[in-house]
C-alpha cells in the first residue's frame, strides 16, 4: 500500500532538476518582480512628496504658520458722533481692558475673586461679570473691566499663567461725556450676542473688545460708524510665548457722524428737568434742525457699554418714571391746551372772525352734560386772543361745535400732529389725530359732539409725542411745513409754505406772546433776556378720573397726576427756536420743575448760557447733584434694600452741586421766584365725556 502511494506521488510530482541556469532564471525573475515593486512604491512616495511639496505647498505652509504664527484681529475704532459744532457726543478712549473667554476659564470662582481684588472691582462689577458669564456662549468674550491704569494692566499681565481664560489687551472704549442726558438720543454699544454671531458667523463679532450699536443712533447708524478691523501677526513658541512681531495691519476707523444737536443745550436740558420724568425738544425754525432731544430720567450709556449689571437693570426697569423709554419719540400724551392755537387757526381758516366772542360763565351744557372751564367763575366775554391767552375752554367748546371736527383734524395734520417723520430711530410712536372717519374705522361707532368738545382741549382720543408738539410750534411760528432733522447732511432744509394766511398766523402769534408776557397762564416761562420774548401755550392733560391741582397732587399716586405741557417759540416777532416740553405726571407740584419755567430756562441757555447755568447749579444743590450723582445714589439704595453690599460713590469731576442730601424748597420759595403761585402756571383741562370723567 505504501509503495503504491509513493509511486503515485512520483507520477504527479516528478523530481525537479536544479541547474545553475534554472537557479539564475528564478533569481532574475524574483529580482525583477521585487525591484518593480520597490520602484512602484518609490515612485508613489516621490510623487506624493512632490505633490505635498509643490501642489499643496501653500496649505502646509499655512498649517505650519498657524503653529508658529498667532494671527489676531484688531477691533476697528467706531466713528465719533459729533454735535453741530464738532464737539464729541460719543468718542473713543484709548484704554487697557481685560476680557474673559469662558471656554478657556478654569476655576471661575477663584479667578473672578482674585481679579476683583487685583483690579479693585466694585460689587456691581462682580455681579455683572458673573451674570454675563452665566449667559455667554463659550466663545463669547465677557468684559471684566476697561479703562484700567497701566499699573493694573502690568500687574495682571505678569500673573497671566495664574488666570487661564483671562485676556488683557490695549484698545478703545466708547465714551459719552454727557452721560444720561444723551442716553436715549445716542443709545449705547455692547458686546454682540450669541444670536447675532450665529446669524452671520463673522469672526469680528467674537473678537474681545469689539462692540456694536444696540440702541438709538448707535444702532441705526452702526454700519456707518463701524470701520474695518485690523490684524496683527506674531511669531510664538510652541507654548504660546511671543517671539517677535511679524506684521501689523492697522484698523480703518468708522466714519464720524455730525448731528444737528447742540451738545451744551442737550446736557443742560437733561439736567434742568431735575427729578421729573419728562422730555424737552428744541428745533431751529429756519432749518428744521433738532438742537435738543432730551428724555429724562435716562440711563448712563457708559454703564450699558461696559455691560450693565442685573441689579442696575432691575432698578431701571422697575422705576415708575420709565427711564428706559425715549419719551421724545416713544411717549404719547394728550396734548392738553397746547393745541388751542392750532384749533384757533383752524377756526380762522374756516371763516370765523377773530373778533367773534362767547360769554364764558365757567361751564357749557352740551346735550345733557356740563363741560367746565378751568376758571370755575368763567372769563366773561371772550374773543380768540383772550381765549388763547387765558386758555378759556368754553370759547373752544362753543365754536368747535360750529366749525366741526373735520376742519380741526385737517389743520392738526398740516401742523405735524400724527405725522410720521423720516428719522434715524427705529422705534417711534406717531399718536392719533381723531375725526369721524377714524372713529368709525377703529371702533365702528359714530362721532359724537362730546368727542369734538374733548378734542378741542387736547383730550379724548388725541395723542401726540413731544417731537410732534415741537414741530407744531415751529410751523405755527413760520407758516412753513418744516420737518425735523438730526443729521447734518450739507443740505439746507427749508419747508414749503403751509398755505395759511399770514394775517391769521399773526393773530395766533400775538395771543401766544401774551400767554407768557401778558396776563396769561405761562408767565413762569418769561425770559430774562433783553429784547427777546417767548410766545407759547401751556397745557395740562388729565390722566385719569382723579383731577389734581397744585399741592393736592402731592397726595395722589404718581400715575394719577396730570401731565404738564408747554409749546412755543422765540423770539415772538422773528422766530428762531421752537420748543416743546412735557412733565409726565408732574401735577404742577413744583413751579421750578414745571414745564413753563423749564422751557424758559432752556431758551435762555441759547442766548445766555452762563446765566442759565448759574441758575441751574443753584437748583441742583437742592436736588442732590447732577443726574449721574443721583443715579449712583439710587442704585446704592436699591442694593442696600436688597441686602447687598453698597458700591462706593465716585464724585463727579467739576460738579458744582453739593453732594449732600437734598432739602427740597418749600412751596413758598418756589412760588416766590417768579412772583406767582403754581396754579397760575398751567390751565387745568378737565375733559368731559361718557364714563367716569363726566361732570354734571
């Protein structure tokens, strides 16, 4: 069996004869195959190395440089915002700043605590930093502090290894010299939000130190004010230590914007409003330029730009004086008797003679209701001039029924009420000029006689903002359809004629002159400027069912006090400036802080700034200082009430007002300054219509 198997194998696998020739052939064949394989692999390696070295040279050069070279973006400097004379309303200050990158932060509690000690941060600053770190995306820088001294900057720089995620830098911060008086006008800048970055993925938005406009003109003009970023290339070691600067490309600053605003007047008006909630708008009657647009109380845009703390935001948002609302464009108010010159002009244009009279007995029955005049005993025989000067309601009640609301509404719109102006502010309220068609469309109800009567004294459905009131005053003063402007564009904006008779305008202007300079209701606004007389009209707008007058308003809740309003122009015989002032829920409690005297002082500033400032500083000594100082005290009181640590008060440089606690002037003191009592400053418009405001 075994022999047969061996024989079978020999048949299948015969013995191979190995010769030198066969060995040489086998060796050469294997050498060829192996050499070919080596050559192929070598060719591939050479080809790949050539591809990397030549075709992809730029790619790997960049990767190499990224390890060796650190490229950082330099935030661009924002363009300045200037007033009409070139004075800075918003500028940039060179400063040392410190930011935290949350992604790189380690031991947050220790880092924030030691930074607070090293940089002398206030409790407000610490609260703000922690709140922003809680909300920030990992890549979003959080500002710790800016405007540091060089000593603070150097002390932090040498200890950087102890503070991972902390980034000190030298850059620019936004600065608003006037503080709160320009808060609503200019707005503020702030760090871009995560939503803003996710919408564009622009790396500039997550660059430490970069800020964009968040409100006001800073927001609406952001694209113009924002420049182009710069860059800096630095050679570094593997551990990130800087070796040398390689290249620096400077940033391109944004374009500066010149406003029509007068910086001194803007700040004066904000301070002159004192402790009241209100607004002042002043307009150049020759060009329509807005010289002043102040809403108070306000916020400090410097605080917002640095990143406002939760407690400061809470204080502002809970304040019943609404410091976060721009009252000049966003506030809507019944205009009260300030519309009576406009209504009288509509009477004249409709054919009513200025000499036409009515006997004012103090009340007028319309249907089954009595409509009262603010003078309960009446004004007697009253023509148009006397009706405007004394603000007689009965005159307007009587003739408005004869003329009709359509003619009144048409004149109101011609003078700017209810009009939408093309202004660089995204949030505006435009008010209401009611008429029969409007009421039917809005409420599906017919117009009633009492609707006309209420409208004639600026109550009922009629609503305006202070800017519209100022435009109305300017158009009454000039007879031109002037529009307000905030930006200097090199053009001269002259309005077209309104098509109103000059004779009729003269009647209105003379009556408005006697409101202030005769025996009218606005004597507190009389100017102490030789040769200049202010023509104006006062107004009081009832807010609720409770009507308050004089000192009785002090016992009423703030929200139920009447508004005090004032509109006018000066000089009366050659108008140059128009003004509108509103004191929100002022209640005519304080003559010094009432609309007429505030308006008179603001116009005085335009002619004699030194005299106006001297008077203001006396007042501020009784109010507790400037708005900035009062705001700091208010924030400290807010913190203490919540059991938090008080922040140190920083005295304002050059402040002439005493920082001591204010002692309000007595009613006798405030009344005696102008020789009249508070009740004479404003007429009380008591509208009567259906509902709780009816008076029988």
